[in-house]
C-alpha cells in the first residue's frame, strides 16, 4: 500500500475516483481533479477533515492540470468519456477527451516531475470495436511511449466492468427492476467486479507495474442475461440487437498482444517490445471462469 504520497486523481469525482479517494486518503494526500463544481461540492461534504483537496479543471487544459500537480508524487488518470453509444455518436468529443486529454495529462505529469503515473483503461481497449475502446487503446500506447522518454514512470492498468459504477445499466436496472428491460443479445458476456476491486486494482498497479507496462487484471465473467434474471426474477427478456461497436464476447488480452504478454498469478503483464517465447493463451469471456449464481448474486447485492 502506498503511504505518505500526494496523489492527483483526474476524474476524482467519478465512481472509481471517489472510491480511490476513499481508500487512499487515510495514508496520503489526495487531489481530486474534475470539471463539475456541484459534484465536487457534494464530495467535499463527505471528505471534510480528510487530506483531500479539490481542483476544478479539464484534463485537456494542461496549464490548470500542471498547477494542480504542484507538490504531487503520483498521478492517476481516470477521467474519461466512457458512454459507449455517446462515444460512437460523438467521436470528436471522445477523441478530444480520451486521447488529447491523455496527452495533456502525460505532458503535465512530465513537466511536474511526477514520479509515477497510471492510466486507467478498459477491456474495450483489447481488440477494440468501438470509438471508446479505440480511444483507450491509444491512451495505453501513449502511456507506454511516454515512459521511454521521461523520468516519470508511466504505466497503465486494464480491467472490465465495475458492476456498481454510476451510469452502468446494471445500477439503473437495480434501481427499477420492474421497468421494461431489453437485452441487446442473449449471449452477451462481460467481465465484472466491484468498484472497490477496481480501486484496489489501480492501487496494486501503482505498486506492481514497471515503466511502460500494461497490467491486466484477471477477472470472472457473467452473462448479462443471468444478471438480468437475478435482478428482475423474470425468465423472458426481450432482445433488441447489438449496438454499433458492441461485442458479444469481450477480450481482456487480445491475440495481437500475446507475443509481449506475461502471465502472473492475478494479472497479465504486457511489456512493450519484450517478446515472450511462451506466450499465454488469449483471455476473454469465452474461456474465462464464470461466476456461480451465488457469487453473482453477492456481487450484485453486496451485504
Ligand atoms: N465504469 C467501468 O465499469 C469501467 C471499467 C473499466 C475501466 N473504466 C475506466 O475507469 C475510469 C473511471 O470510470 P468511472 O466509471 O469512474 O467513470 P465516471 O463515473 O463516469 O467518472 C468520470 C470522471 O471523469 C471526469 N471527467 C470526464 N471528462 C473529464 C475532463 N475532460 N476533464 C476532467 N475530468 C473529466 C468526470 O467529472 P466531470 O464530468 O465533472 O469532469 C468524472 O469525475 C475511466 O477512465 C473508464 O474508462 C471504467
């Protein structure tokens, strides 16, 4: 566990950023960086008397970001536009936020002599089929490239869905299980864990990842249909067809990444430019371990 650092979190008011702040502020100073004043105000009320500072700013605004980085040792880049459909429909905004925003973060971290910076990525970046996934794939590459030309250690971490994150369909379905719910495809299968685990994974990546590494968390899978059955207690769910850019199966490690991929107990590690003569198999929702019904119920409805 990192202790005694000053850590800036972009997207600090988001689901992941909030949980990271909660876990990190006991032993560190945290700077929450995001745009919306109201969300910062609400969060400020919950972190009174804690070592948490709030800075309004856009990640694309390098000047403001550099000022916020003053005195920081560590940067966590969690800010992103992440709605799959909005990113498909407004690729310019997705590009500006997730690609240009990441470049701006990298430049500001370098200029501020940050010791270590981690970019938070998604399984949708593996073999991307969507604008969102492609933007995050580029972010991972930008972090790996930056590491080669900087004293700051740059790395990334990739994982699947945080089941209880804000705006996730599952969170919305749980709030109103009696509404009419349509599934895009009966076979759609995803990786899941909790926001708590998401934050733990980012913190572990800060400790475990070397410069240029992409750390990929091993996760369990579940069919969305099985989640819906648990939430709605219904057997018959209407099917409407896949969204543009949506996959039936999700990869965490894709085929084109295998040659530089090294398997560890809980993670895969992609080492840029280092060939593994005995690469692991692909890791995706076809071959990953599935949650049992009991495990899935506990994940959806934690005690
Ligand atoms: N949720 C998941 O299941 C999941 C899975 C894998 C990876 N991830 C990744 O984890 C990260 C966090 O996800 P999340 O679910 O916590 O997202 P979230 O709840 O939507 O939060 C996003 C955060 O980013 C901030 N933000 C967005 N654009 C910004 C900009 N241009 N400048 C500054 N701040 C900006 C938002 O605040 P303002 O709008 O106020 O600026 C908010 O604080 C993202 O990078 C996402 O791709 C998420």
